[in-house]
């Protein structure tokens, strides 16, 4: 599974050529997908978006 910061048409088109690869944004992630994947690859902006999404506001 590849997690990107935002939907990218080129990444989606490239990833569909690779077997068993899915592309998601942090907003679209769910527990089921995370638990059923063998490898999780996060882009830099994907990690930043994930941190912003799940870090409590102070």
C-alpha cells in the first residue's frame, strides 16, 4: 500500500500496473486496509498529512 499526501493521477496510473499495489490518501485510510497489507510505503507529504490528521490540536 502506498500512501500519498493527495491524489496524484500519475501515481495512480503507474501503481495500477503493479500487482497487489493500492494507493490511498490519509483521509481514505482505514484500519482494515492497514491490517491486511504486508508493506506500507508513505511519501513525505503523506506522512505529514497523516500526522496533521491524527495529532490532537492544542
